[in-house]
């Protein structure tokens, strides 16, 4: 059915968000029209691949 069975998505983990973070994600979902799971996956993958601007949030190691 799938060309690469390893590409089938499955539940991997969960995140804990406070009320402000949840409202931000919900606002992004409403604004973009993207499914919440898809949006969160894209954000995680961008961060993991270093595409997101990490300079502002992560202190440099000595």
C-alpha cells in the first residue's frame, strides 16, 4: 500500500503546554487552517533540523 512503510506516521510522544502556549497553537491553527497535529509536527521538525532561528532562545555553549 505504501511505497515506504517507515513513512507511515504514528503517535510518538506528547507535550505539555500552559494556557498561553495552547492559545498560541490554537490561534496558529485557526490562522493557517492547518491541522493541529500537522502544525506541531512541522514545528518540531523545523526545530530539529535547525531551520528555526534558535539564536534568540538557546544560550551558546562555551
